[in-house]
């Protein structure tokens, strides 16, 4: 795990792009935010293996004039999150992707370069309110299951990871409730990933399998919250 934790970049990019789409931030402010998050002054547009540099402002304008907001995909092994195989093979999974529309995907390649790739995708839009309710229900259910599992482990690394978490580059229009939901999801993922690595049920293989299943399900539900960047 990295020494400092934050939201996946695609989540932040999606929030800013959708903020520009609904007019809650200026297109220039959104473009400046994309540049800061990606640490790139331009984005490379790739079609048929040909790349052309374009400005972030041009991308923001494209999104602002679109009929639908962008969607965010956070693919993990076993769940491509609607991202096509051809894209998955070339990107940094930890960064996530932004589906600008059904035929364009903004992603960071293995050389840490953000590119807008022409690829058909099935990245979904999620409702934040519904995802937040599901996460709270899953937290309650998981807490009861894990409390009854007689687990042992070391919480030191988990606490250090939580302490390092930073909420940077959130658009100013996002409500406190939405920001708290996104932050909760990110922290739950840190806790669950840490618990997978640093806890166990020593005397019961079946209980240990249930521990893993419970924690993995918790991560899945929390990922859905992070992918719910269509906020009001």
C-alpha cells in the first residue's frame, strides 16, 4: 500500500467533469483541476493507435455539451467494471477510468500518461444515495459477522493507512453529505484491505473463508459508492 492514501484519480476527474456539465463550476476551473490531478498540461487523444495532444479545456467543453454525465469505473481483478479488455491490458488499475461516453475512455497508461482512448465501454452510472444506503447496510452486516468470528490480527498498518488518507481536489459544489459518503467508502476499503492482509481466524478454515468473503463484499459495495460521481 502506498504511504499516502487518497481517492482514485478517476473519481476526482469524474466529479470535476460532472460539476462542469451541470454548471456548478466554470469550465476553466474544471480544466485547471484536471491538470492538477493528472499533473499533465494536455491529454493525449488516441484513435486507431494515433495520438494527438489536446487541451483539458477542450475535453471539459465536450463533456459540458453532452447529454449525459461521465461515469467512473474502478476495475479490479475479476470485475472489469465495464472497461473493455483492450483498455484493461494497458492501464494503471489503481487510477480507475472515466467513461466520457460509450465510445471514449479517459485512463492512465502503464507509463503514467493520461489518455483519451476511443473504445466502446459499458461503464455504469450509479446513484450515490442508493449506494450510500447499501454501504451502511453492508457495514452493519459485516460488523456483526466479523465480531462473531473470533479473529486475531495486528491493526497497526490499518491505523497508519487511515491516518495517511487525504481528501484532496474535491469540487467545491459537492455537498457535505456526498463528500462524507465518498470518504467513508474510501476508508472502508482501506480497513477491509488491511483486514484481509492482517487478520485471520486461526482455528477455523471455514470461518476464515467467511472472513475473506465478508471483507471482499464490503470492498465491492464501497467501490460502488466511489463510482457514484453523478452527485447533486
